[in-house]
């Protein structure tokens, strides 16, 4: 199987010279990437025609070759197979730390489904320091920042709708001028 293994969206120095994408072939045979293509989060496409990856090997693609611009915030990367079907994807929300690659982790479990920002290892096995995984693992297909949902909006509206009028009423009653104005009392 061909994976997006690692990518560097925010290199130290100029992005145009330092960005790269690394693919990995986990299969036991060389894989042809004829008609395969990568699509960056901005919608730009790079066709991998004529390229191949050896068994258990890596393919490193520099920005100068792909012309794909990787964003430093809230970016995605998609890999499509020769028939146009989505083969793999990777995305992060928030800011990419400078000089850190977004690397696939979890190979030891056979389920390489999460990514972590770590020291780049272009063309080689990802080296992920395990003590940092708990704090920096990004679940596959989930945003890093939780989105304000419908239930949150409901509870906020309920709070404002019930508590806020009582607070205003208490302020009016405590103020002599406002109390007389609204309630007609002395």
C-alpha cells in the first residue's frame, strides 16, 4: 500500500526551497505510480506519472519538483491512485511548528493512522520520540481544535436567555432612578 508518510509544510528558512512530501510503499513489490497524483489543500495537483517506489521504500518529492505549496496553517494533502480513487490523506488544523515535519506514526501496531509533528527524516524511517506522542498525536481525520457545536450554542442561548434578563432586572431594581422609570415607584 502507498502512504503519505511525512511532509514538511513549514521548513526552517524559505518554504519554496525546503518543503517536501514523502510517500512510502509498505508492500513487498515495487509499485508503479503511473497516473497517481497528489493534491494539496489549496487544490493544486501534481501527477506522479512515470515514478515508482520500491518495496518498503520511500519516494521524496521536493516542492521545486511538484510545484505544490504547503500551507503553514490548517492544511491537507491527498493521494489519489491511478483510477482516481482516494488512496490516502493527511491534514492538520492549527499552525505547523517551524522545522517540524508532519509524520505518520503507529507502524509498530500495524495501524499507521495518526500523525505527529516531529524532527524530519526525509527518505528514511520516521523517528518519533514516544514520550511526546501523548501530547502531540493528531488523530486521523479529526480537527485539532474542537468546533463549537449545536449543543454548545443551545446552552449558551439558554444561559443568555434566562440569566441575563434576571441580572438586568436586579440592576434596575437596585437603581432608584431606573426603578422609578420602569416600575413607577418611589
